[in-house]
C-alpha cells in the first residue's frame, strides 16, 4: 500500500512520458521579480488559475505538454495536461480535502484515493499538497508556517536559510532566499521515495510571490522522472470548482495496475 500511495505523487510525469511521442520544447523566458524584501510569500488568496508549459524528462527523453492549474484556496485544486496544438487532454489530477483523483485519458482509467490514506502513509494532507504547488511553507501537520521567526529557522547554507522538519515517515526540508521566499522544497518519505520542488523566476502578484518556473524531480529509489513547469499567465478571477467527469467507459484501477498498463 505504501508504495502505491507514494506513486500518486509521481504519476503525472510518468503518464505524460508514455502518452506522447518524444519531442523537445523550447524553454520560456523567465518572469522577473520585484526586489522588495518586505513582502512575505504566505499571503492568502481565494482563486488562482495558471496556464503552464511543461517539459517531461525521463531516461534521456524529453516531451512537451500544455497545462492549466486551478486552485481554490484550501478547498480544491486541479491540474490538467494536454497535447500541444491538438488540445487533447492526456491526464488530469485533482484533489479536495477528502479525495485525490487521477484520470488517465490515454488509458481510459482512473485512480481514486482518500486523502486520509495518503496522510496515513506520508503525513501529507490536502493543504500540504496545495502548498507544494503554490510555493508555500508548511509543517507536517499541514499548517502554514511563516517565512520569518526563530522557531522556523535552523541553519544557514551559502547565504540561504534552511529549515527541516521530520517524523518517522517524512522529512521536509525548505531552502529560503534572502527575501524569505522558498526556493526549494524536498519531501523524503521512508524508505526511498522523494520529491524535490525547485522554484525560480518569481513574479509579484497581488502582494504575493509566485514562481514562474517550477522544476519537479521524483524518485522511488530506482527510477527518476523530472517535470519542468513554466507559468505563461496567471489569473485571480473567482471560479467554482468543476470536478472531472469519468464516464462508464473508464475503468477504476489500483495505482499498481495503472503502472502495469503503462509498462513501468
């Protein structure tokens, strides 16, 4: 069970890899940040929609996709990836506070897992998962943590501030720059699973910094996949969640069965 739950965190880049032909995509220009050290990143927001350009790398191969990330703060989030130009959805991952859903359009299958099960194995809840996408600091109990404050600071490394937190299952490590922004988050789950999020090209929007580039690396101790995300636009207009529909033609499978289908 533990291995299957951890694989939920890496399903997106792995599905993408086996859903398209190998193509290289040009990197987008970075988004320039405003050098205002007084701005904290943990500003609240209601709704956020980002359009993405993605590059997946695994085993020397590289392929492109376009994506849309929608987040309704504290309630619901969805990330959809499509084939460039054709607009055909490949995979959709969405979560609310109760359930995580992964829909594989390519294989007409889906995985549905209670958030409580993910928490039991990894110590991560919905708020933790949202924080990873939105470049927020958080603790293992899912609560947001302030950028500054004595309790949150543990060490200095090359001019950067490092904070680490761990329990018997999961170790979180945050690396902050001199503007108190998280520039790297590592999630290590025993015995050998790990995720690393590198954030850069920050843009100041509505008193909150958003990364224009996010590089995700995931491993199960044997294989590693990388997902490079470039934010091309960001919109804060209100919206109501629109959960994915899964028709009767789709088969509900366990995550391990889905991996077998995709020949992992």
